[in-house]
C-alpha cells in the first residue's frame, strides 16, 4: 500500500474510533485525590498475592508474536463488521490504558500507583496488538490522536469502580467464550487474533480482581443506596453489549455463533464472577428480562435506521423512539433482582 493510501486508512479508522455514540467505549476522568486515599490494608493479603501475579507478568512475550492474516477470505460485509469490532475493541483497550495512566500520574499512594502502572502496561499491549492486526488489514488507529481528540466523561471514583470492574470481567467472559467456542470449532477461526484470547482474557480477569479488592476494602461502596447504582451499571453494561453484538450479524455468522446465545452465556459467566463482590445479581433468565432486552434492541435498530434516513421528521421520530427506549430500560431496572451474600475471600480463579 502506498503512503497516501496508508494515511487515508489511518484517518478513516481513527475517525471511526473518535465518533461518539451512546454505545461507543468512552474515555474517563475522575477524582484523583479520592483515589489517592484508597486504603487496601483490609485486603492486604489478597492484594499482595495479586500484585505478585502482576510482577510475574506471565504474558510478557505473548503479545510480541507476529500475526499473519489474509483478508481475502472475508466477504466485504464480514470485513466491515470485523473492522468495526477491532476498532471498538482497540478503543476500549486504549480507553482503559489512558484512564490507568492518568490515575498513575496523579496519585502518590504506592499501592494505587503500582497497580495502575501494571494495568496500563497490559492495556497498552492489548491495544498495540489489535493495531498490528488492523495494520495488516491496511488500517490503523492513531492512538495519540485518539487520546487527544476523544471526549472525556467525568465519573466519580465509585462509578469508575463499578463500570470498570464490570467491563474488565465482561471482557474476560467474552474473550473466553469466543476462545472456547473456536477450540471446539477450529474451522470457524477466520482470523488468528482469536487464538490469543485465552492468555489475553486472564489479564482482563486480573484487572477486574483489582477493582473487586478496592471495593471490598471500603464496604460502604457495596451497601445502602449504592446497591441501586450497582444495579444500574449491571443493566447498562448488559443492555449495551446486547444491542451492540446484535448489530454485527455477519461477524457472529462467520464465527458460527448465535449472538443471543453468546450474550446470555456471557451474562451467566459475568453474573457468577460478580458474586465475588456485588450484593445482588440480575435475573437474566427471566422472560421479562429477555423480552425487555429484545424491545431495547428493536428500538435501537429503529433509531439507527432513522439516523440513516436523515431529515427533520426523522429527528422528531427519534425523540419518541428514545423515550420508549428509556421506558424499557426503566422497566428492566425495576425487575426483581437476586440478593447475594458476599464470600469471605474476594479473589477467585478464572475457571471458565
Ligand atoms: Fe485489555
Ligand atoms: Fe483490562
């Protein structure tokens, strides 16, 4: 590929990564002074064991391997969805990297500083690795530009803990489910990046463990009114994933997976893991939950179609659709949840 072509594809995929939609991974800022005051001493034994694993850095060589990739095997539709999948994945990885780097830079607390340094190291590797794959497809995301031009959302520390814990654990659940599925169906592995998911997801699992210990060290985060926030974040993360995965039919078709089945499996794994720290879980198997998610999916498809059509009438129509979407979210939020008694030890093994 000539240099101008290369530049153009970098610009296109960077633009894609910068585009802000409700479902896109976000970049965050937070109250660094509050994070500086985190005291992990109630969880010291488990914390030190976890930091020992970060020090071992078992995946040091894993992401240095070369990936050879042939795009000719993909239909244009699959190519577009796979590219979209990689761009949103790299944005999510890099958003974690930037958040952890910023926290590291802005705190003196040695426990928090070291943890953030190690997690930023992992996420930088993950993002760099995806960029290598994008490069081979003749695309790339300019990460420096992304860092400068993405909009940043301020989140209070406790929201960072709930949201980041969940995104790390759901990331683990997604990667391991795809990896296990392709182990059983190797003919479906249309890109070598999937063969890296097993070690990769163990990094994400450990990042989630760190936030579990931080939350457990301050039990106020897990009781009273905060339970309503935990419920909110669980639902928001699950619903977002459901809508996004169903917007990539070709990708799941190529993998030989049904996105609905895949998502419910990921919900089950994430729910089982989250019992280590959250005092409640969502009842994702109830028919009311399933039909609520289907309603949100239907509305999000209608909103997207209306955006594609454009025009003032469609803008008016979208107000109604968005209101209905909010109504279904609220209805899902009101469904009964299961309460969960927290175990004595927080940490668990990635056993899926
Ligand atoms: Fe990552
Ligand atoms: Fe992570």
